[in-house]
């Protein structure tokens, strides 16, 4: 059996960015890009207190909620196909259930 996958576009610039979120609720990680979606291809999130963390496309959930322990985190290794993707023209946000220092580092492509 052969599996063939083609995930356009193949040649895009991978952009690295981070945010140090600390507010309860939604914080912008990447501002909206007109006519484009934001596809997260890798991420690392670390929080100082127990916290439920998830990605949003503007105000819509686009990931599971990850319950992280105090000083815990999650790493999503590089994935050509992406882990999450916003709707076209919407910002990528992170949502925290607790107001605590949370480091979010992502790599993304605009598609």
C-alpha cells in the first residue's frame, strides 16, 4: 500500500514568532493577514501555573484544550501539514484559563 500526500503550498517561508501571554482569555499571537490563513507548523508552550491552553482562529477554537500542569508545557514538533490553521483573514490567538505567565513560541506559514 502506498500513501501519497501533497499539501500545497510546498515552498513557503516559515516565520518564527513568540508571545509572552499572561492575561486570562485570548491573546494575539499573529495578527490577521488579509486574504491568508495562518498555519502553525510547530509550537512550544510553557506555563507557570496549572492552565488550560488552546489556539483560536479569532474567537473560534481550532485546537483541543491542553490542560498543562504548573511549570508544564507542550511541544508540537515541525509538521509540514501543520497543527492548526486559522480561517482566511483571521488572527491566530492563544486562550489561557488562568492569568499567569505563559510563553508561546510558534513557527507558521501564511497560506
